[in-house]
C-alpha cells in the first residue's frame, strides 16, 4: 500500500475504533460501480476498461479491472468475502497510478450515495454494516474557448499595419492533442478556437522570422512563455510580434588596469577603428565625445573584420566578440536582424588619467557596471569627495565640468585621507591608488616629489536576489508544501558569506535575500534521512546540487524538493492459479484460501491468497536482496512456480529495482482408491 493511502486509515479512523477494530468481518461485501457521463451529465457511450485499486487496513492492496458496457457507459464489480475493517478505493490508470481529478475527467467518489469530499472513497465495515456501495462517476470535462488576436508593433511598441500577404501559424497543444490555426487577412488576424479543455495549455508560433513574440493572456502582464492554464468558458490571448532591431554592431574601447578591471579611456584620447566587409569599408573614431562607444546600424548581413589602427610600436589590443573569449583579431558574422558587440581592450599599467600629472594628488570618479567594466559617470551626475590631513579639510566636486577629475596642489608633506561623502546608500564605494589593489579606504602619504592618482569607484550595492522555497513531492509526483510541523535547515554559502536559516510554516517555507553580492553561490539543505533531496535552479532540470551566479542584477529562484527516500527495489506480485486437466490456468474456487511465505535473510512474512484479494498480492517497499516464495500446507496439490513467465522448481527472485512476478500453480493430486 502506498504511504499516502496508508495514512488515510489513521486520519479517518477514530482512535477508539483503531484500538478495538477486529481483524475480520464475516460475510461482508462491496459493490463498485463506475459511470461514464457526458458534460451534460447523461450516460456516455464508450468502450473502455477502467481500473481500480482497493487497499485495506491489513496493509494489502488489490487491483481490479472494471469492464465498461459500451452501450450504457456503466461498469460494475462485486467484491465479497471481505474481512478487513476499512477499505480505501481509488481509480487508477493502466499502470496502477491514481487518476487525478481534472486531468482526463472530473472524478466524483460516492459511498452509499453520499458524495466524498476527498479524492478517494473510504468505507468502514462494522458488525451492523456488512455491505457498502461505492460509485465512481467520471464526467467529461467542460469545453472552453480561446480567442486569439494578433498584433504587430515596432521596436518602440507602436502599432504596425499588417500587409495583405501576411500569415501567422499558431499551434495550441494540450492533453496530447494539437490545434493548428492560421491568422491572416481572411479572418482579420484573429480566431476563436473551440473544443479545448480547461487546464494546462502550451501555445507556439511557427514560421515567424524577424519578430520577437510575446503573449498577453486574459489581461495579465506580457510574457515570453507560451504556457497557460485555460479557464472554463472563455479565454483571451493576444499574440504580440515585435519587430526586431535592425542589423547592427556595437564597438567599445576599454583599458585594462593592473588589477584586471576594465575602464573607459580618458584624458582626450582618440582611437580609430576600421570596419571592412564585402560591401563596406569605413573608419570610425572612439573618443570622449561618444564615450568611446559607437553603434553602427543598417549593416548588411555578411562577414566583417574589425581592427584598431595603432602605432606599430604599441602593444596589440585584444578583442572580445559577443562576449566570447579574448582573441587577437575580431571577425564577426552578422545575420539579418542580428546585433553584435565588439570590445577592444588595451593593456595599460598606468591608466591615462594619471598621465601628465603636475600636482601631487589627482582624484577621479568612475562607475563600475554590472558587467565589471569601469567608465566615467553620466554627464548629469555630480559627486563630492572630502580630503582630510595635515590640518586641512576640504570638499571637492567631481562633475562633467572637470571631467570628473580634480588636481589638488599645494599639499604639505603628511598623510591624507580621501573619502567620498555624496555616495548613495544603494552603492558601495571603493578606491584604487596608482592602479594598485582595490580597497575600501584611501590613504596617501605626500612626501617630496611623490604623486598619487586616486580613482573613486561606485558599484551598485549587493544587487542580486534569490528566493529559496521548499516543496515535498508526494507519491503522485505533485509538488506540495510541507506539513505545518515540519521545518528544514538550509545554508546559503559563497566565498564571502555563509547564512544558515530555517524554512518553516512561519515563513511559508520560503525566504528571499535581496542583498547578494555578485559572485557564485551554493544552496544546501541538511536533508532528513527519510527524504531524498533535489534542487531546481531557475526552472532548469532538477539536480543534486544548487549552484547559481549573481550577475547583471538578475533574480534567481531555487526550489528545494524532498521526495520520500526510495527504500523499495521494485514490486513483487504473487498470484495463485489452478491447472485443469486440460492444461488451462484458472482462479481457485471462491471458498479456497492459500497461505504463502515470503522470506529473505532479514525478512519473513506470510500472506493469504483468497477471493477477497482476487488470489493476488502486490508487495511494495521491499529492500534489495533475494527472496524465496513458498506455498505452505499444499498437501493436496502438486505445486510449481512461474517466475517472470518462466517455469521454475523453486520461486526465487532478486529484487534489484525491477518488478518481479511469481505465479503459483497447483495441480490436484490424483488419489487412487
């Protein structure tokens, strides 16, 4: 019996009844009726076999096939000679898994004409109640509609007109079926799709080039994910195609500092870059006027060669194309409506903002972006730094008027502290002195002819976020929240932090951190031994580890999923048959019972095969190992065994993860008078 159904008994039975329940009830029986109905509630004609699973309080389960009359849509079986006190009945699919309400049909369970609120039927036999009637009603799901409207917009979101020859193909997929519609001028680029069912639906567009597709479902926000849950009756889906940006190329210039950081050049430097293709040959300049960045639009598809013109005595630059690894050349293949980026990097141990230094101290302001590059601030920004030392305390403004740099002269010998006093609390401030190590403070010692360049760098403070939530996978594969009394200890760690916290009912088994620094992180749960743990990072495939990177101010989502530890190494099915004189295998007589022993090195149990369990038991939860199955007290029979359809003298199976089946066959001994 599955753990979920076994727990049903202890939720449903009062303590007093559990304590006094008798193991056997005489002459008890149960009718199980399955009805197939249409959406309107009338009988549905069909030709199908349904399946049910019956588990009782003696920790055994039986499986039954229920043939459905194709004319009436009704099937019925009767189980008699019931001895257990309580039974739980569920409808299953062909593989024995419980059918979930709403997946294929709406399922209603009734016991003695009383509607059950649970997704199963539970019956209790007493000394005064020896018969129950269970009714399972499968009603066809109500259909819904999806109205699809097509819209075209440009890169700014402004509407575009359709051309007469335009056509867009839409695929709507659910429950293994697919609906295909075409939106064109004949239907005014909109269509209503009928015969759909409520629930999970996936929508895709095919053959659409030059556009980025987004969706707006039932007046909700726009999304690029074409997966929705259809509601009953009517649904509205707007399919928005945004014209892709023109074919373009972005070229930027950077200087690599001694500590490895990239910063934009300064001090009036001008660089020339040549772009060559089959149809073009042009020269561009990168300077302070364009912030050392040029965007070339309207390019034709093809191959492009990008190179910086330089003095032969200077070191060669390196190039980064579309974020790939550094190379000593830059070749770009541009397709239609594609955008490319090229970074040109020069190494320089003495950045240009320290060149031509006439004063003992220069202070300059920089901003570090999410990609790690360092550049001058926007021209509309202004910053203030404070200089303290040798009896002097003075504030200096850094703005576009002085190119965010200030030279300070007439300093006496001694120590000076430079500190930014205008920084927003959303940013962290660090300092680099003469291209050296980056630190959280800046102190220089002026002595004679010494000169210092201090760069003040702002970086967005701990912009990364992560939500960490806890789920438990039940035996049906659904992810649910843990029980209220459960709590779990989780650790979030990286090179520079370690946080241990609890997921419990107080925080709804979910916490969020919004102050993470850029870098790599790992999430690990102190897993209870009763569970197996897996992790899902940003909706990716489940894995045994949870690692993520905070970069570019992105958000992250971690799901910690616990599944009940799998102690079972497969299912052992044991069934009983009798062989007639003609060689046919049939079920024994209804009054016959047989006792079977199942044993291994650390396990021994006996089971009774009888009419009440259809002379068949299925054992789950067995540990790995070898098991011997033996029929007891078989004096009137010759006994043989079929192990996985192979005839054997002894029934020995190895439970190693696969299911095993043993059929015990009896042949009546011929007595000679």
